[in-house]
């Protein structure tokens, strides 16, 4: 178990029971029907613009592409999926949230031009989906990470940083991990990635759990929004696919008056 203290001052188908056909995909992705069946099973799926999926118009770096899924305008969200249809590993993050708001920002890899989407699950089990196409040069999942090229990845493996600040929109939690996030598609480098991160507050209050795939960018940086009290300590705990555990603690602080983040 690697334990790292995190400084607080540095302060995630229209196919119902009758097996109906999937709803027509507005992005006309060639893999949508199979992917939807894999991700959502027989739950109802609707495309909904209230699920705000934000990303740059151009993928300047296909190895690290920022995406935000914001569903704070929708009541009863209990789960968020972030995925890219045509990636060899489509799913990036599966975030089950409890005492947290439906907001997730992260960086993912892109292997080619693809739809990038966010999906949120409601209390009744149904899903709302939105997203858009993004052009990418390709190779984001099949090129070795920078730390592998430099050869220094082991020196920094397991390092974590974080911040938890209370503001007008809740407690914004930002986490950053040092990890190569190997996909397994590079010769002689097996798949190796962080696979789980959980957030637990005071008195065992559970904020959420993230299941993370190798399609998340090297050195993952993840932001979510919780509902914690100023001064509360939030435990960050996770593990990677080699069984290494990671722990850190964040103390929630008040955001400076000038602090403002979308």
C-alpha cells in the first residue's frame, strides 16, 4: 500500500423489456448499436441535449484530450459514463455517484476520428446520452506514453495531488495521478492502468466510485463536484491493475473570492 498525503492547501438503446430496436443515433456512428447494447443492455436510452458534453473543436493532442460531462441540470442522476465510440477501448470512466453532483471532467486518449459521448443514468435505470464527433490524428491508444519513452515512469508511479474547494457550485474536487495508463496495444508493454478511485467523506459519507479504463490519458487528471463541508476531510483511495493501492486525504477549504471555474 502506497500512502501519500495530499496537501489541503494545494487547495470522475431504446431497448426496453420488449427488446425494441435502439433509438436512431443522431451522430450515425457505425458502432453505436453494438456499443449501446454492451454499455446499456436492455435499459431505455434517449439522446438529450441537457447532458452537456464539452470538448475542444480540434484534438491538438490525441494522447490527452479534455472532456467534460455536466448533467447538473438533470435531477436524479446516479451514474455517468464517458466513452469514445471508435476507440479500441471505448469506455474511459464509469462513475457511480452518491453524495456528489453529476459532473465529471477528465482527459482521454483518441485513436481516430470518433464520436465522444457522455451518458447519465437516472433513478429509474434509463439513460440520457449526448456527444459529438471529433477529428483526431490517431494513434492515441497505440503509442507508448511519454513516461515510458523517458524511462522515468517507475520513479513517479503512485504520486498523487489534489485539491477540494468549496464554492458557489459545491465542493470542486480535482485529482491528479502519476501513472503510465498503458493500453496493452504497444509491443512488449502489457495493459496497466488505474482501475478504481473512491471518495469517502466524514463519518463514512460516500461521495462516489470511479471505474477507470486504460483509455484515460497518461497521468490522469479528474475533476468532480461533491457536497462536502468546509474543514471536512475526504479520503481518496484506489488501486491499479497490478494490485497497488493508493491513499490520500483532502481537507476541504473555502475557495478564494476570485476563484471561478466553469
